[in-house]
């Protein structure tokens, strides 16, 4: 299994630009999560999907952030316009409930720097 | 709301010495508990997990953790640390029964291994 795939791995952009992060979950997993990691706030959930439907977006910072999951194998997290405070590592994770257990597997992350 | 506390921000041990990383959680029902490891510039790798049953769980790379309900703890241990274990370790709690599947992470413990 290829694991969770994220692209790009690194992104440097200027304030005001649009940023799109991409994620391909593990095949067969029906939950997809977006987390953000910063020094100040640690790892925090932004949004998660079940069967391509957003379930909990309470962690999305503000309207500048949006996430979509058009199909079971692809999700995007978009920031428009980007700001320096959005600089962080963004992780995508996926999971599948099996026999009362559910484990989230994480991608390598996208390291975003907004100048 | 659930929470996770990792009291030790930074730990240094000598190679070959034993290791224990502390994790305390707060959650009203039965938690699902995880330990993840993050090497510099890398994603989160699952070390081990607890859902039910035997409270002593074995993971990869020779790690184990013990769930102690009375102490609300899930400490990670390794009998003999290798230099390659230097990384940041995150404890996380999940809760399938609340319908909120996101993990709540501790702030992490950075492990340094001295030769």
C-alpha cells in the first residue's frame, strides 16, 4: 500500500496568493482528516470527511480556508488569500473502521511558508 | 472535551538506557489511545494503539505502552534506546463513541539520545 499521499511536500508563497494542498487517502478508507501543526498550537484538526461528505469543520480557522473531497481518492485544502500566520505543516490522514477499531494513518505533510 | 497532557517537553537519555514517556488523558468514556512518532521533517508514524483488551500493548521498534485507567495514563516505554529513536513522540486520544473521530494530541515530547 502506498500510504497517504500529499502534494506538494513544500510550498513557499507570498501573502495574498492562493494555495492548494492535495491529498490521496489510502484506498478503501472512508474517513479523511486534515490537521495543522504549528509550534504554538501543536497538532489540531481542521476538518474531516466521511464518504466524501464534510462532517466536522469546526477547526477551520476562517473563511479563507476551504476543503473539498470530490471523490473517494482525492481531497484538497485551499487557502485564499494566504497570510503569513498560515505557515505551518498540514497533514492529511485517513482511516477505516474495522471490527471496532479505527486507526488514522498520516501522510508526510505539506510544509507551507507564506512570506 | 478530551485532552492529552505530555508533561515532559524534552527528554535526554543515553543510548542503551531505558525510556519512559508520560501521557495522561482526560476523557469521560473509554478512550482509544495512540502513540505516534515524528522524525525531523517527516510525517507521523504510528507506534502502537490501544482499543480494548490487554492493557499492555506492543508496538513497532520495540516500544510498548500500558493503559492504566485508574491513573488516566498511557505511558510509552522502551527497555533499551537506540540512537535512531531520537524524534518527537505524540500521544493521542480518540473517541469513536462520541461520533467525533478526530484525534486530540498532546504537545509532544522531544527525545534526544546521547551516545
